[in-house]
C-alpha cells in the first residue's frame, strides 16, 4: 500500500523539468551561468556574492572608528566603575547596620552537692553568683538523687564565643564547700 501512491506520483520522473525551471529563474535573477561553473551544484550555490573591492588603508581606519551604538568606551568604563563603587559602598553600609548573628547555646547543668546536709538554697545562690559576659541564668529545680540527696538542675543560655562549658564548670566548682561536681545534662544550639 505504501508503494501504491508512488505509482501516481510523477514529480521524480519529471525532475529535469523542475531543475530547468529553477535554473531559468536564477539566471533571470543573477544573469547566465558559464558552462564551466555549472556542475552538480544547486542553483543556489551557483550564485556568487558580489565582488568586494579592496579597501584602502584610510577606509579601514574609518570602519574601525565607526561606533554603531553611539557610546564612548572611556566614558562608559568610568561610569561603570563609578556605579560599581557606589553599589559596593551601599552594600558595605547596609552590612554594617545589620546586626551579626550571635551563636548561642542552651545548657542544662546538674550541680551535685557533697551530701544531704548541704544547704541547697546556698548552693543555688553560689551558682547564680557566677556572672560572665554572655551568660544568662534561667530556671532551676531540685531533683532527688537518692538517700535523701538532691541535685540542682539549672538552665542557662550562653554566647558560644564568650562563654565555654569548661569555663562555666570551672567557675561553679570554685565553691568547694558546697559543690562536689558539675555535669552537663543537656546542650542545645539555639
């Protein structure tokens, strides 16, 4: 069935007629083509571009001086540099006004007393007396450990750059008559 329609198709049998018509059209448009240049080339390829005359050195300089967009490169460069500097200055000002992010951590400390006779209110007062830049004390509670001994769980928030956990533990353990040890029960970045 696919080959049946080709039986009625005559375009390929009459191809020479179409080639002649195309050649005549291009000859009318561009003039006759010499026999030497007529090979098995499409009529479109037989058309030669118009001859370009050799440019004199003066004409070459004129072509290079033509600015099609009407811009002067030096002025444009200066303007672009000025604009870039202005934008960088504005960015620096904006960044300087913006407060920097401070890394903070929330720490839950377990402060253990020596024994069950330790005054826990005094122990908490000692712990809260530790004042450091970047340290804020939070809530606290007494948690039973066993045998009547209770430990102090106290919450604090520290700025990571200013207060380290080692420094905090060292400051609390200075109260040797009340504090046996300090452990970190929880540590969370904020």
